[in-house]
C-alpha cells in the first residue's frame, strides 16, 4: 500500500506532537511507499518557521524520507473535478493532495479526517 502524508501531520511531527510522532513510528521501514505531494512542500516552506535555518533543515531531513509526486495534468484534472462536483470548503492544497492520493492509489495519512472523509472513494489511513 502507498501512503501520502498531509501537511498537518508533518507539521505536528516537526512540533514534536506525540500522536503525530507515533504515526511516523508506525511507518518505520516502509520508506518505499511514503509519498508527499509537491504542494505539501510548498505549504511547509511557505510557513514563517521555515526562515529558521535549523527548522528548515529539519523539514528537509524529514521530507527526504518521502517520494515527491509532482502536480501534473491528470492530478490537476482530478482535483478540479472533486472541487466542481463533490466537495466545497476545503483549502486548494487539500484538493490536490486528495487527487494525488487517488492517482497513485494511496491512503491519506492526516489528522484532518473531517475534510478528507467527505470525498467519495478516498482512502484514509486509520488513526
């Protein structure tokens, strides 16, 4: 199974949140199946804490364990269709992360199940 990580769980892990750290511990040894959308990297590095050199290095080190999935035409189309047909009220990155998960057949690892659970046929990692 492939797993794509939502930005919120990565942020919480970087903040040493106990629940997020435990989730990461559950994936120890499955590096070949861990993914992030490039929109997640954008969200992480757009935060003010990324100006701090140490924090930026921690983010980069953590992200090095993931395979990045670039936003492409097919993922953009799926994200647009989710927005158009099904769900309103999510942030744009959430549509892209959901579409990326659908495209690569991945479960989303997120602490924000409320938003993602609204999207039909989207697999969520059970927390």
